[in-house]
C-alpha cells in the first residue's frame, strides 16, 4: 500500500508530539503529563526482586537463546495460570511468547490474513492497530463502538462480509477502560457463528487484553478465549508490572480453536520470519515468579476516583470505565485537538481521540504521580470556564 496510507495514521500522534514539545519548552518540569502511559511510580519491590533473582541465576544457558515461541517452562507456567483463571485447558504450545504486545499483534496479523481477507477494527482503538495492518497490507475497516464504548453488535453484524477473516478490539477498552460483559461477549459469539454459517467462512476474534489486570473497579473480567472458538488473546506483562519498557508478552490461542495445531505452528514460524524472536531470556525467567502478582489497584482506584469526580464536577461528560489507567472524556469543543492545545497552554497534556481513530474525545493517563495529577486537575475547570 502507498506510504501515504501509513503517514495518515502516523499524523495525529506526530501532531500531538509537536504540541507536547512546545509545552515542554514553555513549562519545563512543571508540565503535567497525562498523555502517555509511562508509570512514573515505577515497579514494586517484588517485581524488581524477581528480576534480580533471574539476573543472579547464572546456571547453564540462563542467558542464551530460547526456542521460537519462548521457554517451554515459562510457556507451561503461563498456560497453567490461564487455564486455572478462565477454566480452560491450555497446553504450553497454546502460548507463544513475544517481545510485548506490539510484536504479538504483528505476528497474529501476519499469521491469520491472506490475500483480500479483511479485519474489522472496533473504534476507538489503540493507536497502532491500523498502522500495523496497513504495513502488512491487510485490508481493514473501522466499526465504531456504541456511544457507551461497549460492543455495537448490530453494527458489527452489518459490517461482516464474505471477506471478513477477523475482528479486533481491546478489552478492557483502550482508551475507554470499558470492561465487556458476559452478555455482550456471548452475543458476539452467537453473531459470529451465524455469520460463519451464512458466508461459509472462518472469523477469528483477536482480543487485546493487555489491561485486564489493571481492573481497579474489581468487576468480573471474561477473556475472549472463553467464548468464540476461533479466539486469540494478546497480553503484555508491562502494564500490570509497571515495566512497559521491558517488552514481554504473548499470544494465547483458544484450546477450542479449529485447526489449532496449524495456527500455533504459523505463529511460532512468523515470530522467526518477522524477526521478532522472543523476549529476553532474563524476562522470560523473571515473570515465572510474577504470574500471581496483582498491581497496586488501590492506588489506581484512588486516582481514578479523584480524577473522575473532579472532571464530572467541572461539567465534563466522562465515559464510565472500570479498568486500565485511563479516563476517556468527551471534548467540550468539537475539535479535540484545539481543546488539547488550550489545556497544554495551562501546562497539562492529554491525548486527543484522533490518535485512537475517533473524534470528539480526549484521554487522560493516570500514570503520573498523585501529586502531579492533583496539580493538573484544576486546569480542566479553568479551560472549560
């Protein structure tokens, strides 16, 4: 596809970067960054401890290559943890380790789609889904969520054609923080079964579940692996461990997947073909001791309550959400970039929803320190006034 297509998906973030750079020049260290999800508090001592123990283990091959797909021991432990959590029966080969969710998505896209087979992307969505699909020459179409950012099952059903090979969405929602319910995931499963019978095709669900453990609302979370048989779950340890830069994640294949062996083999092969290989040996060993780790949800919940309360009291329309570090808010002006620039002039950065392929909203990331969030919130009332 032409470079202009890729450039069109890069443009909103690059425009934001220019606003951010200007705000840094004007405000320096006083700038409150609620744009990107960099965890300023850093990881817990338990997480650092697991990394230190892995680093101290200098036994044979501790720092050498692991197989494509990852260490068998680590894959088996993850498969066991997933099976226990979601009442499934995964084997180690159902888990393919990758250097984070970004590579996992690319490997899945390359493995599933051929020729003119297309992917439906539910919006708002994480910013780089269309970038990867465009780069891999996978046809795709956007399908908006409902106004409350839950699934719009009628819109999804209307969008499916004989070319539809997959449907992609984040769960919990990025940027919304919405957790999909059992009822709507069942509805999606039934919808896809009807569509497959109608068109004589196979449709895969790709669930980006990287924020599932940042469930500060403590609501029930159900994985896509529990529903439609042709489902794959994308996960990154970086979010819940506050270690985004260490790049370790995986693709999990539903144990009920038809043609399961072929799908697993293709994923392992494309980890190699695409040059992603595996996460570092160090991180593969470190996460073995962190599979039952729970992030600081009390702190996340406190920040969420504080920010959501302040925004609503100031007059903003806040999208209800229960997970992730994010707060998604309707912009008080139609041009959300204009609003972001006004807020930046006050020394506070938020992401415009154009980055997430939807207009008219903005997103806060509550990964700054609490005192920074508190310092930034009054600016929202000032700008609105």
